[in-house]
């Protein structure tokens, strides 16, 4: 029942997306001194959301229509991290910028907190609806 | 949730790699006056990723700095040859300290990422609590 509510689904999607971004950021930070390492990144949630709800048909990308399908059960599946193409490289071929990564980390932390707050509020509204506080 | 656990494993591997590097730096600094000592270098590389396992970072093979050992003139040294010279070590203290500082900064950044993933996980688990 909870998963059918759009707001709850979106909050779950945002939290999952923030976690996937956190993994990409942690990979970049762990490889900040690895020669030849290319920075990876994920598109932001707004573009993922736009793709999920685009034109109402949700036609772009493959859709899971049965429970046995891979990735069924939740929309807003975060895409796999990709190499950022236009990043500036250090002389050793590494393209990670530590400042940029820290900024992304702060941003996704905020997203994650927001998603959890929305989820909590939605469940408390539901609880109020069934007569409990 | 599994993404966050992967994050912690990644950050921990980064910290381990940086501390290995710092160990080699301190080895170099300790041997700065050892005659004939060659500076040790360690590089990082990505470990191959497995199924359900992120690509961790690890330190590669230890290599020696192949640059020329400096000739030091000191006729009183027991290692000196007929002309009064002996070979010192090719460790440059300034380079080593800069390296140590960079390792420390990277370690701190990894620690910060680890802490953030940990806080996100505990916030997630707090949802179950009420």
C-alpha cells in the first residue's frame, strides 16, 4: 500500500539516488591519488525524475511490468555511474577534483535528509488517517 | 542501503591505501641519512571489481626511485673511498613532507566520506525506530 503512494515512491527514489551518488563520490575520493583514474558521476535526480514521468507513458527506457523482472518493484532506479567526459585532468591522468566531490557530498546529504523527512511526514499523515498519532 | 555499505568499504580501502603510503613516506624519512638508500615509491591502482563488490583502491608494487645517489665528500666516514667520497641516499625531505601532507589530506577526505555514509545509514535506520 505504501509503495503505491507517489510521494512515498518519490522519496524512496530520491533516497536511493542519493545513496548511489554517495557511492560514486566515495569512489572518486578514494581514487583521488590514483594515476589515470577517471572521475565518475550520476545525473541529478531532476533529470531522472523527468525521464521517469516523461509524457505520461514512461516510454523511454525499459519498463519492468512483472514482479519477476529485473528492477521491478521500484521506479526511479538510479543509473550506473558513468565516467565524466569533460573533466580536467591532472598531469598523471587523474580527473578528480576534491573540492567538487566535497560539494557533491554536501548536496546529496541534503537530498537524502530531505527524502527521509518527506517519508517520515508521509507516514505520520497516514498514521493520523488511521486514528493514531 | 547496499550502496551505502559499498561506500563505507570504498572509503575504508582509500584510507588503508593512504596509510600504507604514509608508512612508506616515514620509512624514507627515517632513512634520509642512510648511505646508499634508495627512496621507495608506492602507487595506487584500482582493484578489479567483482559481482556485488565495488572496485576498491589498493596500493601497487613498491618501486625504487632510480635517480642518481648524491656523492658526499667526507673523508672521515668509514664508507668513504680513496677520494673521500661516499654515496648518500636520494631522499629529499621536502618532497617527502609534501607527500605526507597530501596523504593526510586524502585520508581526511576519505574519513569524511565514511562518516557521511555512516550517518546516512543511521538516519535510514532511525526511520524504523518510531
